């Protein structure tokens, strides 16, 4: 799966997702894009999943027409996320196109 990390998503998480192709918004030059533009760019580039910590995304964007799946981590703290890697992995592997999931860890 082609995964994009939004700003704020802890970078060490990418090593736990080694079975997937992970890029960060910064790496692809999208760190300054607004949420709507970021979602459009990600979809156009073939990303299948956006992992973000932006809990307001669903209120700021109309997600009903999006093809990209969105996984929202409700914490930015890597030590906490690290304790729940199996939960994150299950969530990532269960995401389907256009799905939205908030994961409280």
C-alpha cells in the first residue's frame, strides 16, 4: 500500500510499516499544502492511505468523495503509539478506499 504521512505523524512509525511504501508530506514537497490540496495531490499521486494526527480534518473537508483512506492517530506521542503498533497495523491493513478511522491509542 502506498501511504502518505501528514505533518505531525511520528516518523518512526514508518519503520513499523516496512511492508508498505511510506512517504512523508515533507519528502514529496507537500508540507505547505492545505488539507484539501494535500488530499487532492495525494490521490492524484496514487496514495491509498493518509496517516495524520489532524483531528479536525473530517470537519474541515468533505471526505465523502475522496478515494484515499484516512487514518487519524489521536496522539502525536511516539512512545504511546509504539505501545500500540499491532493496533495501528491492523487498522492500516483493514483500510479500504475512502474509509475514515480515528484511532485512540
